[in-house]
C-alpha cells in the first residue's frame, strides 16, 4: 500500500482526492455563509396547534427548527410574515379553547349529562375566545357554574361566572374595559347578573371588585370622577391662557368638593286665603224655599202636635185662650202665595296650595378652589437678548377673568381663585445618551451578516492557497517532477566522489519503483478524466454530497 501511494498513479489519485476534499470544504464554507437567519414564528402554543403548524410547514417545504425547550418554532427571517399570513388563512394557531365545533361530532346515544357538559364547554370556549379578541388580553379562561333548573321558586339558584385573564406584557385593563367584560358575560349567559361575575388577572388581583364600594365607604368610581373633573377644569384653564403666555408658561391645579349624597325632598305649602273676589270658586250650592198656602203656626215641638183638649166652657160662650197657652194654636199670619221666605248659599273656594318635589343630582359641585401660576413673559431688548419681565396689572387682571370664565366661578358657592405671576425655575434635564452606532440593533445585524461572509471568504482563500492551489500545480506538472527526480537519482549514481552522493540500495530502488507506479496511475486517471469526464464529475459530486 505504501509503495502504491509513492508511485506515480498513487500520487495522482491522492492529488485528485485532495482537490475533491478542497472543493468539498469550500462548498461547506459557502453553504454555511448562506445559512438563513431564523426568527420566531409562533411561541407559547399548545401541543395540538404545534403539530398542526409543523405539518403545514412540512407541506409547504419550509425549513424550521425549535428553540431551546421547544417553546417556539423558528423559520427563516425573510419568510416570517408570509408564513404567518398563510397559516392564518388556515386558522392556525387555533388556541386551546374549544368552541361550539365540539357539538358537530355528537355521537348517537349520547346521554343528556354529556350533552350538557359539551354545551357548557363550548359556551366557555366561545366566551374565552371573545374576551381574547381584546387587544390587552393575551389569553383567557372562563368557568361557568350553571345550576340545574328547579320547579320550586325557592330552590332556584342564579348562575355564576369566573374569568382568569392573562394580560399582554406591559398592558392593563381600565375599569371601563373590566365593566364591559362583566356585562358581556352577563348578556351571554341566561339569568347571569353582573354581580355574579368575577374577573381575576394572572397576578391574582381582583379586577371586577374595583367598581364596588369598599367597606370604608370609598367608591373608586367616585374618586375617579373627582380626578377627571379636576383635570378637565385645569386643562380648560391652561388651554385658554396658553395662547397668551405660551404653552409651558402656565400651570393650574384644581381642588373640587363634590357632593355625592343622594337627596330627595317633597314639600306641600299653603298660603293665606285671598279675598273672595280674587279666588277661584270650587263649588257653589244655593238653597231657596217659598210658601204656597197657610203656613203652620204655633210653637214647634211635641205640644203643638197634640190634639185639642175637650171644651169646658159653655158652648155659646166664645173661648178666648191666652196667647202662648199650651195646647192652643194661634192663627197663622196671612201671607202672599209664591214669595220666598228662606234663602241660603254654600260657596267653596280653591285653596292656594303648592306641591314641590326636589331630587338633587349626584355629583354636584359644592366648591372649587383653583390655583394658577403664570411665568414671566419673555421680552427682547434692543441688543437682541431675551430676558424675563413680570406681567403688568392689566395682564394679570385679564388672566384672572379668563380663568374665572373657564372654571365656572360662582361666588355664592364659595369658589376661590388665586393667580400668581412668578418666574419659573428651569432645570434642564440631561438628555439620555444616544446609543452609539455600533450598539444599535441594525448595525449589529449588519455586522453579523458581513462577518459571516468575511469568514467564509477567508476560509475559502485559506483552503485555496494551502490545499487547492498546490494540488492543482502538482497535477499540472507531474512529468517535470518525475524527470527531475529521475535525473537527480541518475546524477547521484554517477557522482561517487561528492559528499552529497547517496548509494543506491534495495530500499531506494523500491521507492523509485513505487514513485514510477504512482506516476503511471496518475497518468491513467488523467487519461480517464479526458476520455470520460462524466464519470469523474459523478465521483466528485458524490464526494461533495457525502461531505455535506
């Protein structure tokens, strides 16, 4: 084997192998330099969604790999956006929520209990997907407690709902959004009231309880209303004064005393009766009696209704009883028929009554206290230099009047306004140092790309200079080398008198024969390459593919 490698043919084969290896190394270096940069396609996905995404990528012949821990799928950076759109068209990733599609695979003979469980799962999944559509929500889970229906009213229970929300990093839900989620759930589940909905975030903080008063009587909604009212009044004052003194030359602070008590009052008052001529008549009743015959006479009572007593006087003697004697009826006075003898009238007037029902609005302003600070105005002197000058009395009066109009000043309410003109102390904050260009992300990515190509170029040059070029030179000059070696041997054989002359031995002859055989083999390989270049190309291609 050693003799073959030292022969001419062996050397030729070795040179060819060296060229192939050099080309393979250069190809590997070039492919490494062209290796794409991978970026995250999706992360924090379920196992089911991960399998579907990988299957879709394999179907599209897209290279991919997993990050450390398998929590993310990486694809070439130039295909990230395109792949996300294509996978979104396939509804990937679907998420871990199960919606009403679970009802599509119902089997024959499913029990009523299983149907109810599937319905509850589907409803919870649909509500979770709806909540996740909010921009600040990353993931959500909904748990519903649906009691069984009862025919007895006293045994009926209301359903309840619990929601766990995982917010986006650095995002938060304001009270209005929490209230919207509560009412969304209450409107989606029959008989569910907003009071029975509980919302908790990933940190364990209760979000739905912010709208309820605390035990000490403080209502966060009322405190938020006061802060908003104060900021709005201060903003109106600054907005109307800023065009006069400048944007950053006025600051206003407002303290509002807001009445949140709920007052209702009903009053009924009566005024003294006016004169009949100016009063309104409610009703009028008149009673009038007239006499059409002999009027009854005598003393009214039981005595006048008794029958007359038997006569005791002689029949012929006229009886002249005393006036007013009991049992006698004096003669009735004569009267003219049709003339009234009794008349009465009953007139009732309307009372001057006032009914008043008063309900005071919640959130009324009891008192406002406003403080305004105005900076000195900037004046340019004759030399062109700017310096600060206090405001004049007229300008301060104008600013004071404008502030009163903007705040809605009411002296009867006890409002106060204090406008102060003073020079502002300007403290120039040092600007944050600019990021050097060599630390910017774009520069770093560009440097990485350039470094990769530079290393590939250096590697190719080294392989070419150290391996490929010497091998090519040896392939181009095999006969010259052999002739020089043979000439050197013959010269050494015929110069026995010199110090550098070496005597031939059996080992030297064997080495010369091996070299001659190597050169012959190398010449044969070259002749084969000339006659059948396809075979040599296939051999080199096989070596390159094997080295990759």
